[in-house]
């Protein structure tokens, strides 16, 4: 099998090698794939069963109790929205920066983004309790012809997430068109007909490339501010209130860095086993993981700074409510959650200063699990600790998650995993066209340019 | 049944041969060429010398429409049922900037995709010869021409380095 150099993204392969190796990933999957798919479906069914119980008996099953009415579901919502940020960062922002290492990994991260945002979108609907009137959140007059309150960050969030899901899905689908056409030209029978229909008549003609490359560039340019805005808007769900621990101007950049950090963590968790299962180790190499790890280190260090700054601001503000909140995050009844967040996110990421760790895939995979756990705990700490201990001590309480919280959380991983695995089986997880773009065509005079 | 466009299709394994063929064909007056490649290629683009795509106009119009829709929708709906919230004006511009921004991006992206589809469809490729190998290491050049010109175009393509040449049409 042709291999690519570890220190450079420029693959020493022909165009035909690239198509052949990617088309092979769409053929009969291994037993490992089916095992992963059935596990995901099983987890999803746990979520469905829990949701049915919630519909029947109400949100009380899920540990919703005064004073904490935003609990595990909103925690998990923010977690999944965050996961969805790495995809657009890698596919759009790094595209504009012309980073060559993104080509091998961006398709799987884009797919991850779309499925993560689809997963996140379920949680506000589960959380509102009366799921059948969720459309009242949209600009649609509800009872007595009232419109939604556009001054509320919750409505900003509806617009931000819907826009993000639509634009990310569009970006993914547009990027897939030339690759689906390449697959169409290699397969036979009903698959040729299916991929032929999905390729929308793509032939790689100059008139198509001329409009496509421009359109893709503008989509990337539009997606770039969008990715930065979406988690800023999510952070304003918290920061626009006056709840201690939430009302901070650092929240938007802090959330965006955290989102990218958690997203890359999930990319590592997914792509490290995926490349082995699909036998594409020669396309996604140590070089790509080294760069992903550097990005993780950067965003992890920003998070480290943000955590330190939150504590500093609480101390420097002389505001007793802020100080109490942060004291309780570190030494209160749920200190373990607070320290899990700091250790997994701020400290573990610092291991990535070492190249040996950045290029050791086992170590990276373990670190990625710490990142996933740490980032879930970050959202749990922000939500649970601040709402548990508000301004009035007589109203203090404690969030105690129940089986219904964990059931939906497990179901969300199943729902996400199921879509991701089905995507990896049906569509090219490596961007065929962009890798081909990096492979120079042979020249009769003077070799490759 | 799609009507086959009369012309000659040549396959090139070498980029510089394809570039030379495109330039030569343009000099001979064949302007309506269709060049197939597996990925965008700036040498081919330079030889074809097409103007920049008008997709940008769609993006701009979409983004401006989205921005206007964002402010228009929020201001109109706020005044349609005036309700004082949080002591802010009925039509409060700063919070509506967020919604206008999101719709700017949304409409801009959707119009961009529409632009790519519409502009690509303006030049119909129906009936133009194509080979599956063009999605790999081969560049294809299709030259639409009358039946009596096919043999001279075939000779020219072969002379410029085309590995495989075929004639199409009645």
C-alpha cells in the first residue's frame, strides 16, 4: 500500500490510489464496525426508553428540583454544542488559513459537527417538558398572538443553533459532491445509480469548478464568524443573567475556546479508532495528530487561563456572592466535579507540550477521553454550582442527577454514534477531492510542478 | 433521450499537454471547451482564462437580505405586540444585532449555494462526452465542433499529447 510521509501532508499517491483507498472504506465493514454500531443503537434505545418515561411521568424523574432547574440536560446540551465546534473550525477556518494538514481529517470532523449539533438540538426540546409545543421558540406567534421575546439570549440561541446546523450541514453536503462523483465513477450496480443521483450531475467540468471553488470559499468565510458566534451566544445564555459565577465578560471567549477544545477531544476519540477500522492509517498519519494535538494544547491553555481568571476575578471583585460560588466550586459538596474539570482540562492538556506524547496515539486517545469527561464536568460545574447557591442562602439546594438524567445522556451518545458510524459507512470520511488537489499532476516537461 | 453534442474528446495524462492543447484550441477559435479534472487546477484555469465567478454577487445579496430580514422581523414583531421587557425600548437595536447577524450568515450561505447551482446550470453539460477516468489522474478536454471539423480537431489533440481521442455525435 502506498504510504504518505509522516512529516508532510503531501501524499505520495496518485489520484487513483486515493479514490481506490477511500472507496474501499465503503465496502463490506468489519466485525468491529458492526459491534460499534450495535452498541450505539443499544445506547440510543436506552435514551428512547428514558424519554418515553419522561413523557409519561414528567421532568420530576430527572432530578429537577428547586433551586436547580437547569440540570444535566442543559449541561449535556452545552457539551454537544461545544463538540460541534471543532468541525467548522477545521473545515472553514483552517481552509481560509490554507493549513494543508486539515484535508485528511476535516470530513470526519464536519460530519461530527453536524451530528453533534443534531444531538444538542434534542436537549432544549427534552428540557422544556412540553415537547409538543417546542415550536413556540421559533418566530411564530404563540397564545394570544404574542411573539417570542427577541431580547432574550435563549431566543438568540435558537437562531444561532438553527443557523449553525443549517450552514454546517450545507457545508458538509457541498464538500461531498465531487467526492460522491468520484465514488460513482468507481462503483457498479445500484450503488452507481445512488451515488450518481447524489452527485447532482457532477463531472468536474471547468464551469462547475469555477463556481464551486468560489462558492466553497464564501461558505468558509461565512462559517468562520458563525462558529465563533454560536458558542458566544450559548455563553450569553448564562452571562446575560446576574447569577454568581455566570455574569462574566470573559464568558464568550472562554466558551469558544472550551468548545473547540472539547470538539478536538472528540475528533481524537473518533478518528484514532476509525482510521484503524477503515484501514486508512496511511492517509491520517502522525502528522495530522501532531497538529490536532497542538491545537488542543493551544485551546487547553486558553482554558487554563480562563479558569485562573475566573477565580482571580471572584477574589479581586470583593463580591461575596462571586467569592462564595467559586469557593464552593473548589471546596463545596461537589468539589470532585470542580477538580475533575480543572485536572482534565487545564492540567492534562499541558502534557501535549511533549512531541512524544503528541505523536503517541495511545496517549492521545487516553488524553481525549479525559478531555471529553473534563468538558462535560465543566458545564456541569458552571450550571449546578451557580444555581445551587444563589443570593439567598435559605433557597440553597443541591443538584442530584437521577437515572433519567444518565439514561438520556447515554442515549445521546448512542444517537450521535449511530449517525456517525452510518455516515462513515456510506460517504467518504476522507476528502478525496482536496487530497487530489494536493497531488500535482504529472508534467511532461520538468516533472510535477 | 439526451442529444449527443457533436465534438471530439481527448484525454491527457500530463498537465502541460492539456494546457498547450487548450491554448492551441482557443487560438484556433474553439472557445466553448469543456475541461474535466479531478480537482481544481490553477494551470488549467489560467489557460481557460474565465472571468471570476458571479457567485459573490449571490453571497452579497443574500447576506444583505438576511441582515435586513433580521432587523425587519424583530422590529416589526416587537411593535406588532408592544410589550415592555426589562425596561428596554420596544424596538431595542443592540439585542437584535445578534439575530440580524445570524440571518445575515444564514441567507448569505443559502444564496451562495443557490448561486453555485444556478451559475453551474447556466452552461448545460448535457450531451457532452465524459469518461469516468476524469475523476482520477486524467484531464479531459471536450471540443464541441461540427462533424466536418472533427478530424482536424482529432489530429490536433493527438499532436498535443492526448493519449486517447474519440469523436462523438452523428
